[in-house]
C-alpha cells in the first residue's frame, strides 16, 4: 500500500499512527480535552482530520483537503452563525441622562 503513496502521505500516516498510539495515554487525552476548551486558531483534531483527507486523496479517493482552520470552525461553535434575536428595543426616553422638567 505504501509503495504507491508519496513521501508526504507516508509521513502523514506515521503522524496519524503516533496520534492513535498517544490517544491511549491518559495524560495525552487530558491534554487534548484541555486544548479543546481553549479558543485556538486550530486544534489537534482539526489537524488530524486534514491529515486523513490528505492520505485519502493520495490513495485515489475524490476528496478535497480542507485547511485545519475550516475543520476547527465546523467542529466548534465559533463557526456557527449567530442567533438572530430580532430588533433590539428602543431606549427609554430618559436613558440618555436628559434633565428632568421642573
């Protein structure tokens, strides 16, 4: 199988294998969980998804390799559209600190 793969795909397979073995370690899983709770540009799972797409492309499957940032936006709430809550109410007439009438 690896004879028809390019050097980048072989390297990606090696990284994916290392990640799979590292996921069996409790401390690595805790680090991934802490990482997922922080706001980052990309995270490990988005990088792994992109590597899987790269390998699938080199194996001959019709896939488009997406940037890890796109995977991060798809996997988190950051990339979701904001909820439309309608038009905000108008402020009260005295909200701007107007002087009262004497």
